[in-house]
């Protein structure tokens, strides 16, 4: 019977771990998909504020920290609660007085552990921010490696990444201390509980209210009672990481899109009359430094225009507004007499072609790169 119970418990634990891991993988996959979809729909201004490496850290590192909750912490906590409740019930039957002592010390462990988790989350947030800085720094230096080599800035680039790595190491050390603290505190309280049980139990044995055999049995169950607490304490680090990472992920998901469709947008199916820029004023930072100020012009259908001017005169800004990468602070950009804000982004951009100054090639075939805007186009 005992062997059957042991094997049954082992089988149940394995099944539960497999199920929780599978659910965790599905949840994290869906979260990564949602997070990436949120990123690619954000405006150019959003991506100017958040370097690629920092966004990659959100999609990969932060979501992986959340997965650890499903991978081990959930099963450990559920098992610990069940095991603790069972051992406490047995100890209450054997010696209620010692069970109350153990319950009080267990409450102290839980309260202190909760306090450490709350404070440790702050250091985990800092660690994840520093890790994102390192990822962003590496991505930036790799993307600009030609410029770095051309100006002989290799040593300076290495020094910069070394400083970012050192900041991350300091944050990691502080975070590690908070991860280890609950386990150390639990070990100390375990020792105190055993010492207190031996002292009180010895007194009760001497006065005849408890037998020596009961004391020995109660002490054994008392030590077993703290095993699930020790296992739970080992997972508090994963909880800290998950809470910190979850805060970063969901705060990013809560950031609204600066450029999005109106409540009832219309579909634009192609140019019929022309486009017009009317009294447009725009600033990238929303301050008095204007990239465009009171700009107006009309381009009828069938005409070919080129916008020329000195660097910083607003040429690229004008095209950014035509594609609705940004919206002007004042004035209107219209197409066929209709404000671009009233047209769906998909239909607007599907009718336009953008040729950047620097080519961007995706890691796919040449044909796929050429037909990136029209993936259904024939090879001819």
C-alpha cells in the first residue's frame, strides 16, 4: 500500500509538471506573439525611443522569466502547500502544542519571504533594465560596425559595453542576495523551531504531559514539516524575476499606439484626384523646434513631383506624414480630399511605395525581398 501511494504520488507529480509546462509554453508563445505584434504596429516615434536590443529583451528575456513560473514554481508551491497541510494535520494529531509552534514559525517564514519578494522585485526590475541596456548596446554596435571601424572607435565601443556589463553585474549581485535571503531565513527559523520544540517538549516530558516517544515522533514530523517551506523558498527567486519581468511586459503592452485607425475608418482603394498638405506644422518632440511649419502644397493626379532642399529642411518628414508614420500637430494631410486620419493604415500604405536611402534586406530570398510589399505578386 505504501509503495502504491508513493508511485501514485510520483506519477501525479510527473503528470502535473508536464501539463503545467505545456500550458506555460502555450501561454508564453501567445504572449510573445501579442507583444511582437504590438511592437510592429507602433509608430516610428516609439521605435526611436526604444532601441531594438531593448525590445528583443522584452520579447525573449522577460517572457522567458515568466515561463519559469510555469516550469517549476507553480508545481513546487502546489506540492508544498499540500505536503505542508498533510504534515501539519499529522502533527496536530500527535502533539497539538508543537503543531501550533510550528505553524507560528511557518507564518513568520511566509511573512518575511513575502517582504523579501516585494523588495527583491525592485532589484530584479533594475537587473532586467541593465540587461536590456546590454542587449541594446550590442545590437547598436553590431549595426554600426562599419562606422566604428571607419573612425577607429573599436576600443571606445568595447569600453562602453564593458561599462554596461559592469552595471548589469552590480544589479545581478544585489538581486542574487535577495534571492538567497529567503532560503537562509527559512533555514534559521527551521533551526529555531527544532530548538524550541526540544526545549518545550523536554519540559513537557519532565512534567509528565508528554512521553519521550511522542516527542521524538513530533520532532521528526516537525523537521519534515519545514521541507516544503524550504522547497518553496528556493522558488522565490523565480517569483521575483517573473513579477519584475511581468511588470515590464504588461507596461509595454499598455502603452497606446500614437498612430492608429480612427473609430470608423474608410478604406482607400487608390488615387483619383490628388493629395494635399494644408497648413501642416510638425515637431518630432512636440516642442517649439519645428521640422515643418505652416507647409501647404497640392499634387494633382498624374503629375510627378520631387521635394528637394538642404539637410533638415523637412523632406523626409513630409513623406513620413504622407505614410502616417507620424501625425502633424496642426494642419491636415489629405488624399482625394479626405483626411489621412480617416483612412485605414493598411489601405493607405498598400497603395504607396517607399524607397529608403539605405537598403534593408531581410534574411530571405531575393524575390521575397523585391515583393515584400506585395507577397502575392507573380514571379513575372
